[in-house]
C-alpha cells in the first residue's frame, strides 16, 4: 500500500517522525492522562468475547457498553449510547443485526459499515461515526480505532490533506485508513503497537497544546532549513494558527484581548516562519512575537525600538511551558510600553493628514454574501435607499434573525470600519458621549465615550469615520444616553460642559464646521449609526421618542415564512456546515417551535453546530432554544409537541420543565 493520504506522503515528510518523537516523550510527562483507555477497552474486549449476540441478550450487551463508556476523553458522548440502548429495546432484532454485521470480520469494513447504517436507518435511527468507532473498538481495540471528527479534521489540516467529510460510514472508513497508514510509523516508537496506540497519538497531537506546539515549532524549524517551497505556504499558515490559538487560551493573557490570527509570515521574500500576535487595546504598538529560524527560536515582546526576547538554539530546550512563562512575565512590560507609546503619539499630535477620512460612496450596492434572507432583494433595496438619503438604520425582528450580523455586513459592504456595542439600561451620556476620568497624577481629563470615539482616535487624535453598531438598542433610555448627538445629527453645533486638553470646551459639530482642533469632534456627513431591536424582548425598558425615530429608517428582519429542508439547506450552505446528517430532525424542531413563537436562523445555526456530530437535540434544545421561549397559555401544549419528537428525550425535558414551574 502506498503510504499517502491526499497529497501527503508519510515517508517523504518529517512531520510524522518529529511528532512521534515528541509524543513518545509526552507520554512520560505529567500532562498525559489517557492510560485509562487501555484498561477500559481491554475489559470490553473480554466482555464481548464472552458474549453471544441474540435478540434476547442484545439489550443487556448494549446496556453494559453504555455503562463502561467514560464521560470524557476519546470515548462517546453519553447521549449517543443512551439512544442506542433505546434502539436495542424498541428494535431488538434490528439492533442484533446491526451488531452482528459490524462484527463480521469475513466482510470488508466499508461493506459492514454501510450495511449496519442502512439497517439502523430503516428503523429511523442513525449511527454516528463516533458510535461506530466505539462499538468496533469495544469488539477489538487492536484493529479498530475510536473516532472523533475534530481530531480527524485537525490532523488532516496539520498535514495539508483536505478531503471533505461525508456520511458516518465514509468518515469512519477514512479515519481507519489514516490509522493504517500511521501504524508502521507508530510501531517504530512503540513495541507491539495497535490501533489504540495510533488513535491515542492522533488524539494527543491534536488536543494537547503542550504537545502540538513544540511539534509545530520543531517542524517549522526543520522547514526553515530547506529551500523555500511555495506549496508549503498554506500549511505553514495553518500550523501557525494552531500555535496562535494555543497562546490565546493562556488564562493570564486574557486581559490583553488577543485578536484572531492576522499576520502570519511564511517563507516568502526569504523570511522565516513568524507570528505577530495583535491585541485589541495595543494594536499597532508593542506586540507579542514568535519567530523560527534555522539557527534559533525567538519569542517575547517587540516593536521597532524595544525588544524583550528569549532565544533558544536547541529545539530540545523549547517547550510550551517556557513560551507561556515568557509571555506571562512580559505582560506587565507590554502594557507599560504601550502606554508610553500612546503618550508619545499624543505629544506629537499635529494637523490632520489629507484624505485621512476615506469618502463613502452610497451608490455602492450593498452585499451580504455570508447571510441568507428569504426577502434579500427587499432588504438590499431598503438599506441602500435609506443610507443614500441620509438615514440611520434600525433592524427590528425576533431573536436570531441575523440582525447583528447583517449590520456588520452592511459596514463591510461599504468599506467602512465599525464599532460594535450592546446597549444597557445603565447607559448615560457618560458612556456614550464621554466625561471626566481621573489620571494617575490625581487630575481629571476628558475621556470620549462610544460615539465620540467613532470620530477621532483617542490615542493619535486623528479623525476617523467608524460607523457605530448598537445591539439591543431599546434597552437604553436613548433620549438620555444619546443626548447631544441628536442635535448634531440634525446639523447643529453642540458645546459640552467639559474642558479638553487645550482648555476649551469639548465641541461636537458637523464635518463642514470642524477646524481639526483638539477640543472638536466633527461628525462626517457619511457617518451612520445602525441599531438592532429584538421585537419580542420582554426586558425592554424604554421607548423611542419621535424626535429620535425621525432620524432612522426601521427595516424588519423576518424568519423564513416557510420552514422546509430545502430552505434549511440554503442556510447550511451559508454557515459552511456541509453534509449535515440530521437535516430532517432539525427541520421538524424548527417548524414546531415557530408555530408557537418565532425564532430566527442564528439560533438554529447554534443547534446545527452542536448536533452535527452526535445528534444530541435534547441538550441543544435546553441550551439554545428553551431560554428563548416565553409561553403562557400554550406552554403545556408546546411541551407536549416537543416531547413527541422521537429525537428528543421526553423525560429530561419534562423534568427541567417541572423544575422551572
């Protein structure tokens, strides 16, 4: 057999060799906690060897399989085995056939998997790939690995293989083939290696940052010693993003609000693999940094003038713990240097540069390609017309209809930056317009609020035009919180009761009247405010005045008028959820809920992402949908209909319902 998967050649690439060497050492460390799998599966194999699968015994066998399943690690989600046990009770004969088919070693694995899934589907029950893996590993863990979708997807990304996943039987078959390719390599490090050793390697290399970060750094260092190959770029970026994700999860760095991976340098222009880690508060100043060269690895904080780096020359000396410790100790220094940079920029404040505010063309056609709306053309027409005629926008509709995402997409469509915030009943002009803040020296200085920050960068004092998105707008007392802004939107110049750094009163004015002074905030004529309102929010405390409403165009955002599998598949395409296996069940659930109270597709997306692997609709309903339902007269009727759905655990739902009453 040629040892390849996708375009990846196991023998020609050093990644597997490097990863296995690190894995071998990782198993001896305190971080490794997976030994229990061998004990559990060994006992299950002995139990299955003693068992005879018949219509009379299948229920007891499945019950024992459920009892031995662990609640964490690589085993199966408990709900899957609970539903399989019910299947064994309600369809003893079909369940017996399923297990006998799976355990018939005389037939090829792919044929057995297809036949077993077909047998279960004929009874309205679906066997997921994780359950198939557990059932087969319980039968013979030396030949069949347990399965997790995220492990397969992550590892394929690590090696640059991109075959798409599909049906449960196909996914598990693909995983078994991968494990077969890897078995000879694992056997070089582990004597008498089995499929359980392979799947343990795959699980650890994709789930433990203490393992995969050093592996990635070692591999990138290996690549930096070779001639540049453009084909490696995408893979190097993927590996750097995994390192970035591990750094983001360091709890001590959480106050930095690390942004998603933005700047990933590969080998272009003779550079080495490097990672610049931006933070929301300190963007553009001192940054966390990581660079891998053939002779050394450097990490710490850096900017044009200041550097605080650890340098490692031997890969054996690198560890995630050392990297983490360096970033943690550099935290205070990073904050201090950024504050110093901000003060220097303020001191050098000068005149506004030409064309700093890019003009917004309202002739541009609004687009939102990542969202699906049944009445998309109506929305585009109304949004374009309102913005062009100088109106601000409010998107109103039930929860989960995509109002907030649509607001962000509108800003992107017009090429403008935006600031996103959620309204609160505690809002006053202090949060929105600004007010005095104490300094370390014991004095008071004016600090701009949310709205004024849209018009001028508080650090550089440069004018800007960032549109403001206010989510759940009617949770605030808008007339009180927006105050002077209403007058400015009407074209008036407003002087606030606060002194700026130059001693003059802070002033808000239309752009045409601004003089680019420290105390002035000029509102561009192309600036827009976009708000969202939940029309069913019973927590709404305030109503809008007519003076406020006059400046806005209200655009209704509706859920689809008809919920069908075809409509849901259109949403799945937008969400990037391919080959979702429970489309019928999810359609039924959404249809039942919307007969009583409308919920939008965003909530259904949460359910789809939660259920795509295990199909646990009971937990998904509890977590995402039930908190949104507020019924009174029809609540009992609604619960009866939900509990009648075959894929919902009636006992669990009714128990929670009783607890709430």
